[in-house]
C-alpha cells in the first residue's frame, strides 16, 4: 500500500516571475552581487523575458556545486547572460550563491572550490530571438536521489512500471526534483475519488536527465491510495483516463 503525499507540499506554482523579479531574487541571494557592473544591471532592468537552466552539477561526499545560466532577452534582440555558482563550503553545509558576468570568471571561482570543472559542449547563441529561448530545465535539489528513485519504483503497483534497466540507471542519480503536474489532487465521479500526477526528474551522474511520472489515486475497490509509475507523461495520463472511465 502506498502512502499519499501531503497535499500542502504540492501547492500550485505561483505566477511566473517577471524578468525584473527574477533579477532581484538572483542578486538578493548572491554574496558578490555588488561586484556586477552597473551597466549590466541597467540593461537587465529593461529585459523582455528571461530563462534559467542548469549548466552543470557535481556532488561528492557531502559537498555540492551547481552552475546555472540565467539569460535575459533585451528589446533590441540581444541577450545578456549571468552565471550563478551554488556551492557549500563544508559537507552538508548551507548553500552559498555567487554570480558572474563572464563564464571565465565562473570557471575561476569553481577552480577555487577544488571540485571538478564541467565544460558543456554547447554555447548560447547571441543575439537570439524570442522564440528561440529554450524552456527552463529542472532546478535539482541534491539529496538521497538514488534512494528516492528506488522507493518510488518499489511502491509502484502497475505491472507496466519501468523495468530493471531504468532502475539501474536511476541508481546513479545525484539530484532530483518533484513537481505536481497540475494543482491539488482532482476529484471526479465517486465521492472521495482523487487523482494526482507527479513528475520526478532525476539528474544522473553522467549529467544526463531522466524523468518518471507517478499517478497517485484512490480508484481502487476499497478506496485506498494506489501508486503507479510510468516512463512518460502520455502513458501516465492515459492510465488516469482509463481509471477514471472505469469509475465513471
């Protein structure tokens, strides 16, 4: 029997931040934000849209380091990028944030930490058009991600759940993020019947990503909570529709 999530942990996401709000939050948490050139900050005050993505990550023996790329599209069609470094200075210590204008400065800061330097093979095209800005990638939290994946698959009751090969890959997970696909659990048909869909995104040791989709529902003969896990959102939503139709 699976245990349902506390719904308070999965409140609907707030409205997307404006470019100005995102900049203010980034500068507010960065220890060295005062070092940014005033000209750069003034440019970003007039940005049209923004995008954030995880650039690289490393986790080892309680130490962690992630780098994020924050990009703003300006009215003249050009783009400005700031690089954020998130790390702790002691195993299990509180995360510290730093921000840099230049990627070379970012690499210098990473080198001071003594952790491996990742060099991805893609670069940001500049200038870029509005439609070319990619969707943000997941913002991962370090933790017992491999154990989380193992427990997720163990509680799945559907016979077509992800196979042993998927489990083996997830055993290398170094970070993960859980989000609810839509609001609070929905209710339909029979009184007390509820469905909820959760996305479990994992960052693997080789830098690749893997996503599983969990359906939590009470469409069971005795009304108990049941967990099903699928490799794709489409498969998960199809399963929800089948369950709802049977209860209709």
